[in-house]
C-alpha cells in the first residue's frame, strides 16, 4: 500500500499561484505536464486540504488540455478518473442525509453533526478468495452473519464499468478469510482527530483487511470526517468535489473533424453522477443565491461546474429533449426570466464593473459568469431564453464601460456578440441588439479608442 501522505506540497501551489492557463500552443504547459504529472497521483492523496484543492484545480487544467487534443493516442495527459469519481460521489453529501440534506446545508454554521451521521459509517463489499468459491450456500450465509445487518447504500451503476478501468493501485485482495458480504466500519471522529488521517487509515485497512479497490474511497471519507466539523473546511471540501466533477465532465468539439473529445462522455456522467446525485443541478444553482452563505471562491467553482455540465450534455443522446441536462440547467438558472437568478447575477456584476475596479477574485467571478452565459447564447434555445429575459441591454451596458482595468472583459463581450449577431437565422439577438442601441454603443467605443490612440501618438 502506497503512502497516502503527500510530501511535495510546493509544486501544485506553485503552479496554481502562477495561474497557468491552458492554451493549445504553450510549451510551458506541455513541459509542466511531462515533468510533474507523475506527482499528481500523490497530490490527490494529500491529507492537507489546501494541497488537495490545489491539486484538483491542477487536474482540471490537465483535463481541459486532454479534451482539447483530438488525438486519443496521446498518453501524456492521463486523467485519474477513478480517484476523481471517489471525490465527486462522496457518501456524506448524497441527498436526503441529515444533517446535510443538500449542498446549501454544508455552509451553515448552525449544523451539529450527530453521532449516527452517515459519514461516520463506511461500507464495502468483501469478496471471498478464489479458493473458497466452491463453498456451499449454507456456509456462505453463516459467514455473512458476522457482518453488519444494515444494508448499505448500493453502488452506482457505473461501479461495474469502474472495475474494468482500475487505478494503477488496484489489485485483487489476498484476504485469507473465506467470508463474503457487506462490511460496515465505524469511523470515530475522535480517533481521527487524535491519531490523524493517515494513521487511522492504515489501522482501519489493516484491521479490516480491506480490498485495494475500496481503500482510496475510505481515504476520501476519512478526509471528510476530519474536516467536516468546521464550516470553512466543509466549503473547501465542496470546492474539491466540484473541481473533480469539472475535470470529469470536461469536453470539447472539433467542428472541422466532427470529433468530440471528453474525459467522461454524457452517458458516463449520467450513470455515475446524476444517478447518485439526481438533485445536483438545482442544488448548485441554489448556492448562487445571496442567502446561501457561499463565498466568492465557491461561487466561481459553481459557475464553472455548471458550464462544464452544460457543455458535456450537448452531445448526449437526448440533447434536444426538454428533459436533457442542458435544458435542466437552463431552467434551474431561470434563463427566461428577467428577474431570475442568472439575470440578477449579471446585472449585479455589471453594476460592480461600472462602479469600481474589481479585485482579482471578482475578475475570476466575472469571467466564469460570462463564460456560462456564452455557453447558453451559443445555442438557439439558450439565446431565445436569454433574449426574452432581456439580456441584450445588459450586454450593451458592458460594452459602454471605459475603465481600463476591465477593458479585456469588454473586448471579450464584443467578440461574443460579433460571433453571435451574424447568425440571425438561428437566433433573434440582432434585432434586440439594435433596439438596445448597441450600434450607438459600438460607435462610441470606437471613437474613444481612436481618441486614445491619437493622444498617445501626439505625446510621442
């Protein structure tokens, strides 16, 4: 069993702190991938939640790079999907489990975790070794009586597929006992706090003689138990989960080759994510409301996750159905309502950009929000909903901002409109743009830019 403690905390923090961007032609990123990717496996095993979050953010960058490569034979960017799924589907935050029935409840500082919390119980299936497969049914039933009488939460439908795609650490258990059945372990929070995550992990694995396939899932649950007593750490663990979901759902298309690249396709996401967490989309949107107590960093990750899930669902078999995940996201964000959550967030953010220079975190939030809106506008249904909700006057207001600190945001918005307006046959944005005096705004922007260029030349 490999050591789950990470002793190389500098690398993920260094990469994330320098804000390395994923671009197709950047040799630095390729160098980073080839040099440090071998350590990612260890980073995901860190008991330090700060290091773990940075590592998952870095994995998300690798996942985006993987989805941008139409060459499936490239093996330089291998995303550790099995480990990411352990984070994405952690047992304690599945729906309808008290005291955390939804994601919003994780952010409440009034929550008291009871002793019988589901997160303190770990279930796994212990299989008999090959030499005992010929035992009679009677002996097998008597052996099962030693295990927990409580039926655990069944594994998702994707577990069978996961078994055929094992992590490098996976192997067949060499348990010498002949018992087979469900086993329930109790994780004592006092023991974890006293001994630490890794010693407790080693002790439980040794005592239970746990199969390799379940060990990392136990490790994730121990991390969760260790940090869930503090509301700030619960929010951070939630960000880790959303980073994992974003990495797994990352996808992109190549229109010139009709090729769609993804880390996990829409069918896999449906089986392994939505089947275990069917209410995740409305719960994520609920975190964007002001009364959710979600911090700005969490809101940024939520917006990015929604964009990833929306993009991933575009190539699902039911993408045109009103029951598709893309349509579900459009409905959850109230895309056709002028006073819905999406339009409210956009208006509030636009007022901020008009009133003062945003902080780096606020700029990241602005970019995440605009990218989600762009994802909606590029599809006819999304453009129709947002056009009806009155988005065009707000976008024109963004074009009128003259503050240099947000000029790149203005340029990005102009680029978005420049790509959408010519396709008036697929959307009705052009008449809305003209009605919102968009042409006058563009003329004003051009005049201001030409005046600034003339002033700079005269100074020289």
